[in-house]
């Protein structure tokens, strides 16, 4: 237990000890907030700052109960956890934020789509399918191309494929591994030349809400990982306002406090559709550590501790880029040209403490600040070109 | 040892595990910089973030040697340390930054004044005295009033008195405790209606230098502790430039890398005099955590790791105020009106993990950011009025 002299001196239990947990701790460190992390791996990123750990699987009901017994409030930094155990924890009186009922919806992309439909939240057209009726549902799909998603288990682009009917037929004939999903599928309409936007929504325990300015996401077409994100977005003021409003509407049905990253498609014709929601701090909010009055991590701490929300205003335009393992480096690594990068004003490097790299592995991120969006883009491209993993 | 994958992955040894050490760690946390702290008290502020400690006195030569054996580079967050042990460490090949020779000068206010005089650095007139000749030196002092400082051992206003010849005579006759100093005295001219300014100077290992914008310090006349500081200062651009130039000149003679807080008196007639130098992060740079591209702590980390200096530019005007134990509260404490304070945009609270309060004890600080200096002042006064220790 860390010393703490504030009336905010509760212990926060966190399922998952990855980089999001580490950054949550870093945001609470100035006020000495106490944490305990449940994590399989003793040498996880959060362990670099906090030795207060329960070692165990995020699926292990007994370990989750143990975490609860050490915590005044419990949260999670990853969706793939034992929801039944969290529901039992909540039943027994330990607050879980966001509510486990949110996770039930989020973990299943089919339930997530139905949740949007049932709550009047615009989302791209979809159909649900099972292993038995998948071929029929695809045949009945009105367009030739579509996105096929596994209902459960996919993350970072895995379990998601952009297909044509012809390509689907070929995979089916080959009994391709990528079609195997025991929980079924979502067939989804392709977004039409859409800008991808993320709006982080904060919901306090007193139900007050706040949204971060929309930020624009750019994906690496090869790895399907986020390449960089930039705030403010390039959209009009009206479209930004529509995104914030739809994001708020999208989390309203959860009836839960928490921090929610709402990913949106904004089509050129002005249509805004919710893609998916992460009920936790998100890549698309990393920049808020340096760019905003209140970072997404500080905001989540406030929510967990029952404090008022902080200002989400952007102090400086910013961009964040993942530092990702290249295709040709495995094992130990270093950052090349670090001194050149550090000599540039307003560049912030965050590393996640991973000792080895492998292709496409997320090793860290960097954020750049500048006075205008154009300056942010040029500074970001400059740093991206320099900061190689070797 | 913390995991670290950057070529910045050295271990920094720190003499002292107080709040400055804690904030140094917090600045290095995003890149997983390793630290080891030498501190008497296992439950020091730095222990809230780093369990890698050597337990022992800052005067203990053997413990300092042990710290050195665990570190690639050694620094100190307090001046009251065993300089001979640091000189021996330096001799044996462990870099100590700033150089121990700097501490030899800084620890003795008499040597410090002579250093300024010998290096052409403007400082207020002074005379040195011993216990034997103090009365004569005071009698010969050209003004009726003066500041009497113990050469060694004073801090936070202790060992420093503002006197008249009459008051001095009374203390002398009473054999007052405050006159006892086995290392002798500095008699110093009073600054004439001066503004107190601090300029933090960074000197990298490659000898490149950088200064933070001057900030203006306001002291509580009762406790002689800093009440608040504000940046930018209210001085003219020319006077600010003069302060930065004199501060740079003041540290030049040290011929040492390091972070130096140079305190200056600026008289209404434009005269600028160096008061004293702290060779470490300083109260007057706390605001840089939130207000500046590179905080003073991040800057010191860069210096210790041999990296280029970061931009010292101010992103937003800022003020910092100490959170100090009131006269009528002892023992456990809480912060009153915390929710009201947290609801204000751009307020950042830092607590140092002290479990009990006593009159004038430094428990933490807060920083406020705003768009203009005037807004900073009004926000700061508002928070100061609310954030009481109870």
C-alpha cells in the first residue's frame, strides 16, 4: 500500500498490467494513488512502476476475487477478461468501472452491433451469422464486398477481413483457418471512403460527461495497426460536433461510469457511424498525456475515485505514432537516431518496457506537439523517419 | 534493475530520496530509466515509485560508495551530503553530476560569495566573519541593517536573519542560539526593494547550455518559505534577458554539467545580483512539469544520460504554490475542498507522500496553468483559498 494523504487515497485494482496500466499509474503518481495489478507475467509493463501485483490469469475467478479484496474499486485495461467473475465481484459489493455488463456487450461484436441498433446509434449495416449459415448469409448480402468479423476473440485487426464474395468462396473451399470462429460472425458493410475518428468519452460516477476533441486515425494498410493519430481532426466544426454527440449517445445505453474510446467512420457525404467502442484508455488518447489539460489516464483515475471530470481541452495540436517492431528485426533492439529525435522541441517518447521486438509488436509510442496541425504532421513525419528500431 | 530498451538505459544513482527524487523518477518513467536512491528512511517520497534503494545516511562514505557501484552516473537532490565521499567516487571513475567541486562551493555560503566575486558575477556586497570577529565586522558594516547568514547548515530560511545593528547587539548580549555557527558567517547587504527571480540553467555533458524563462518568486514573510512563483515574470524583456545572461555567467565557473537554479535579486533600478545557486531541481521549476516542453526533471535526466537538452520554452503561463502545513494542524491531515479544486481547468496537485503534517512542513505543491499571467494569478489565488490542509 502506498502512502497517501488525500481523501482520494483509495486503492485501484486493475485487470491487466500492460502499458495502459503503467500509464494509469504514472498519471496517479503525483498524488500517490495506490494500485494493485492482476497480471500473468510478473515482469509486465506496470511492474516497472508498481510491485503491488496479484499474479494470475485474467480469466481466473479466484485471482479476480483476490484482486477485489485488495481494492476499493476495480477496472480493466483490456477487454479479454472473465466477465462472470467481475459480475460476481460487483454483486459482492466491490464497484467495477466500467460495469461488467458493458464488457458483456463489448466482448461480442454481434451483441455490440445489436446494442447500437437497439439504442438508435448509427452504425454500418450488418448481419449476424453462425458457422452453419455463414455461406447463405454471405450469398444474401446485398453488396459484393463486405467486412467479415469474428464475434469474439479478435483484436488489433486480427479476426477481421475485408472480402469479396469471390474471395470468400475461395477461403470457404480451402477451409481456411481465418474462417474458423466458434462464436459466429458479423458481416458488415464497408465504410465508403471514410475518415476514421475516435472520440474519448468520460462518464463520471455522478453521471456528468465530457468528450475529448475528435482525433483522426490513420492506419497502416499492411499491418492494420494504427499508424498515427492527430488532433484536432481535419473535419469541419459541425462534423466534429456531430462525432462528439454520436459518441456520447453511443455510451449512454451502458448506463455506466467509465472512460470509453468510441471509434467512428465519417463518410465524405457527412454520414457518421459508430464502428466500435473500447471501454478503457486507448491508443487514440495517448497524446492527451502531453497535449491536454487532463490526460485520458488522469481522467480515468478521477472517474474511479469519484472525483469531478477534468478539462478535456487541447492545449496544443498533437500527433501520436506507435513504435512498432519492423519486419526484419527480432529479439533485442535499440532506437536509432535517438539524440537527433530528442533535440526536436515537443517530442515525447514512451516505451513499454518490452525487452524484445518481433514484427508488428507494439513497443511504445511517441507524441509530437506543435502550434498548428500542419506543423504537427511535418514534425511527426520527420520523427517517424528518424526513430527506427534496430 | 528496471527493464530498459533504449540506449538511454543507464542506472542513475541519486543521493536523497525526497520529493525531487520522486519527480525525477516520474520524468524518467515513460522511457523506463533506472534509478537507485540513497536515503536514510526506507519510506521516503521516492520509495513511492522506486524500491531500488540503498538505506543509509547521505554522510556515510561506505553507503555512497555502494550507491556508486550500482550506478552509471550519480547525482544528488539535496546539498547536505558528504562531498569528500563524492570526490572519491569521482576519482574512482564514476561520473558525479554536477561535479562534487560545485558542492564544495555551494555548501559554504562564504565560498559561494567569493566564487561570485572571483568570477565577475554581480552579487550583493558582503563580508565574511568568524565567531571571534563577528562583532567587529558588524560594527564596521557601512549600513545599519544587513542580512546575517551562517556559512553552513542553513536551509529554507533557517540560519538566515535580517538584522539591524541594534537587534544584533541584543542577540549578542543574550548569547542567542541563532548566532551560533561553527563555520562562520556572511554579512550581506540588503537587496533594495528587489524582485526575486529564479533562472534554471541546464548544462549538458557536451557543454551546451539552455535557460528556462525567468520566474518570479513571492515569499511568505512569516515563514520565509516560498509562497508562490510565477512564469513568465513581470519584468521587461530586457531585464529577463539580463537575468538569463547573468545566470549563465554564474554557473560558467563551475565548469560542470548539471541543472542549476540561480536565484537573483532584481532591483527597481535595474541592478541584477545573484543571491544563491542550488545545483539541483528546485521549487522554482516545479511548474515546468506541466507548463514547459521539457520539465526541469526531464532536463536533468537528459543531462545525466548524456542526451541533448530539450526545449525550455513555456507552453502556458503558470504559477506554483507550496502546500504547507498550517500552524494549527499536527499529525494526519486531508486536503479540504479537493473536488472544487479539481473541477477547475489546469490545476495539478503533487503530494510528497508525507503521512503527517506539522507547522510549515512542505507537504506538496500545486501548479495552475492559464492563458495569461493575470489569469494565472487569479486562478492561483482561488485555488490557494480553497486548498486547505485540515
